[in-house]
């Protein structure tokens, strides 16, 4: 470390009255250098006015505990004090007026000071948020790619919103656009060429949206803010940032609840006599809530409960796309099972016809029930009984499928029709999602089904499992037919891959095809050799598709590795394949009752790899956002336009609040120069135990000649236990990501478990 005293000075001279460090107020003669001690605090601690504790080398304790070790930088002697220009504002306790000198005991100054620090601290904002975006035409194409190749059924008007960006860009929320581009950058070639690579563009938009989110969080809830937080959560989920994704999804859900988007009375004032803008905005608000509800079902589990109970929902399901496009109020709407309207009017759950979007939401709702049941390892001891949970769930799935509108059932003709309407991905999400529900429901009984294939056919319990195995194989074949039909043409990858959930469905199909190779006795009506050949063909096809999909969704590569390992490796030790999960990411599991160590010892280097994201907001200031004035509870959906209403509807129409960008955002310039700085992105952290096994017991590569299939357990199944295929772990991680390695907190913090400090009981 540098000498802490300037050249030619001693500690005594620094303490003399002539030294500026002594605090006497006397300074050296004009023109002479200012003498001071060398800095002993890093730049970030100087900005934040926090105590900087370190052991000579960065990172210091404060930066390490804040999760930004890379920001810890000690300035050298002679460096300018620019870091002081952006210091965190000093918060002082409010002083009482001298007039207030009554005998009442003076309150502690710590509480007001703490409150002021929370309410009055202003985060730095961007001077021009449009500088974070590319050119208008690229933004417009990114939005179009988003509606064509990802959210074919969503809350964005497919025709009006791109025109709004082109004709009046200052009325569009930059936060919303950044969140959209965080997803659509995977599907647009121009964006990828503009930023050099797909993942690089995704990270740029996502990090920019995260920084704007700091300033958007405590603003007045608006429809645009709610949508932006929702899409940012989806983008983070696809990049393995599971904790941040879950938090932002919660923010979006709370904003939607504050605007009462889950209540049907919010939309009752929108009638056929309302203006087209009001009708479209109300439908967009309704769809925003149901997208939130669907995502909540896709990623909820025992430790991540559903945010909004169905019994609190009175909103009906969305209309079809033509009505949304043409601003038409439908005569009837379907209802979701379990909601209040469905309880009072059960026929609304099977309403014919109903929109494809409504069917998709109902399918996601069923998937959430099945997946959470599978994660909780809920198996009926006697699934053949009509009163068992298995029988009731299977009956619900059959009833739902039997009452589907014919156009919502899979068929090549229906697929081509929906593809012509740019709804093929959403259509397959309905049909394939229903097949996956049936597969996962039965897969829990895989051991019993395989054993029943060699049992006495007259045994009643064996008959139940043999029928279950037959239904399982039939659903796998139907799912493969849908997957193969989607990838049978020569379209580009971005036009047919779709969402991450669709890719997970393909992985599930390939895994069950591998079961048909290993355990052909699952199909009792066909010869084992025929079943193995069919299963091998389906497995090879799904592997090829996953290799294509991993360019869009990096986690598909983890699923692919796990699938290949399950197919080729017997895994006799039953080590779960923890490397392939839908939500593998860099986020560690938070532990409320454990204190991370405060020592700045060797564990810093290991922990620093977990924290790469910078938390310091941009330095430029933005004066467009004024502090939010406390007001009464916000009305749900304030009016969009008053002049368009007839005199008979003079009462203000209840629509979601308009984003403040409509009147205050500067018009974006035609060109922007966005710096392409590589953003640090931590590698995906795999399970500790799986890594340990792979490092100490590497499995030699296996080469199989043509026609030979690995580990086909047919005749000797009763003496061999089924290896762990990793699907249960993947499913649990998709619903509820968490560290599953033994002693995960101890391994994370790199200290012995008995020494962990815990809160007293």
C-alpha cells in the first residue's frame, strides 16, 4: 500500500495548524498543492458515505456484502476527487423548531433520520432514456418480432403499438420497450447485428431495464409499468436470474392488484359505446392480468406460492384476437375454474366458442396444479379408486379436453390455420401443454407401471397400472406428433422455437422417448423391438430440435446434456442430473436465518463470482420525474380520454393510468450511439454434489454400434431399480428454484455448518 503521508511530510506536520487535514480552516498559500492524506476508502464507500473496512487489497467489506466487489477501487495519489461529486446525499435528522420548547419529552432523532433516508433519497436517473435504445425502426421490428415469435397471444395490440412507436415515440415507455427487447432480441436478426450477438443484446437491454426499474418501482402504478416489470421478470427467468425474476413478478402482481385488474367491476364501464381506444386499453389491462396469472402458475411451487388466489378473482377471460384488434366488446366471456364467476356459473368454464387465449390460460392453470402435485411427490396409494386424487385429476383433464372447441384440438389442418394467423406457437402451447399434463400425472407411477408389465394380467392392481402405462405411451406419441409437425418445415429457428416452456415440453417428450427405449414393456400391445426402434427415432428427433433451440434458450443445452446422460449412462448411484434445469442460474438461495461471514478472508474470491451485476445507478440526472405526491388510494383505471365520450357517459371512465411518458418524454433523436460494453454475467452454478461426483467419478464415453440401445431393461427389471432421470429435479427447479446440494448454505459461504450464526429461537 502507498505511504499514507505525502512526500516531505511527517505525521507531526500533518497535525500542525498549517495542515488542511487538521481542520483549522487554514490553507496553504495560493497556487501551492493541497496536502492531504492518501485516500483510505474506496470510491464506492466515499460516494455512499460508508465505513470502508479492508485488508489492503480490494474488495472491501462493504462492497463485498453489497454484492458489487468489482466496483471496489482505491484511487491512487493525485487522482481527481470526481467521485465526491456523486456522493450519496447526507441524511440528517430533522431539527425541532426552537419555538417547540414544551415539557414534552423530545423524541429520538434516529427514527426521523431513518425515515428521511427511505423517503427523500433520490436515485440518479438517465438524462435521456432513449439513448439506451437503438434506432426507431429497429425498436419497431423488435416489437413485431416479440408479438410474432414469442407472445402471439398477449396484451400488446399487434398493429396499433408499432404505429404508436413510429408516429409518437415519446408517448411510449422506454422501460416497457427495454423489457420487450430483452426478450425479442433472441428472435430478431437486425438487433443481433446491431449489438454483435444475441446474448449480448439481451444482456444490454435487460441490464438497462433493471437500472430504470430502480426509479420506476415507487412511482404511481400504471399499466405500462406493470407490463414492463412483468416482461422484465420473464427475461430474467430465461437468463437464469431466478431471484430477481420472482421479485419483479411480485412487483407486477402487486401493481395489477392495486389497479384492481383482477376484478370484473373494473371493466364494467367499458361498453360497446366506448371509444376504440378505451375498449382496446381495457382489454389490454385484462390480458395483462391473465398473463401475470399464467406466469404465476408456470413457476409456482411449495416454496413459491401462488400470488393471487383464484377465489379472489372475478375477472373473466380475454376475448379473441379479432375482437381485440377491432375494438369489439364480446357478448360473452369464459371463466377460469375456481374463480367466483366459475363457481356461480360453471358452464362458463366450457363456454363454446371461447378464445384461444382463454383456452391457453385454462391449460396453464391445469399445468400448475399437475406440476405442483408432482413436485410435492403426491402419489395416490390406490390410483384406481374413483375417489383418489389421481383419478379425480385425470377426470378433470379428460373433461377439459372433451369440452374443447374443435379448433383448439390438435390437427394438421388446425395448425396450418393458426400458423396463417400467426398463432401457431400459442396453439401448440395449448395442445402440447395438455399432453404434458397427462404425461407428468402418470410419470409419478413409472416404477409401478414397469413392474405391472411383468405381473399377472388378471391382478386388479396390475390392470390399473397397465392401463396407465398404455395412456402414458399414447400421450407421448401424440406429443411427439405435435413437436414434429412444428419442426417439419424449413422455417428459421426464431419462427418456430417459441417460449422456454415450449422447449421444456420438447425435453419432456425426448425423456419419455428414452423410457420407451429402455423399458419397451410399457407398451404391452407391441413387440419390444418395435417400441425400442420407435423410441430411438423419437429420441434422436427431439435431440436435434433441442440442439436448435439452445441457440435461443441457453438452458436448453443443460436439458440436452441431462437427456443424453440419462440415455447413455445407467446412473446406478441415482445421482440427480442437477445440471439441466429450467431455472439454473447464478442467483444463490437467500437464507433469512443465516448470517454470511463478515471476515474478508479467502472466501471473498469464491463469493465474488456470484456477484457481478453492478448496483450503482447511472450518474446523469433526469428531471422529468417529479416526486410522487401522496394521495388517496388510486382509482382503478383512470380515464384515457374524456372528450370521446358521449354526454350520457360523462362520468370518468375507469381505465388504467396512463404512463407519464405521454407528455413529458423528449422526442428521441434519429440515431443513437450505444456503447457495446460487455456485461459481466456469472456462469450457471450447478449442484455441488453433482459436480463433485462428475469430478471424482468421471464416466467413460460409451460408443454404441448401430442398432444397439443402451440399458434396455426388459426381462430383468425386477432386480434393477430405475435410475433417476433428473426430470423431477428439473420440474422442481422450473417451479421453485433452490439450492438442493447437501449443506448448501455451508457450501455457499464456505464455512463449517456448526459455526453458522442463527437467530435465537
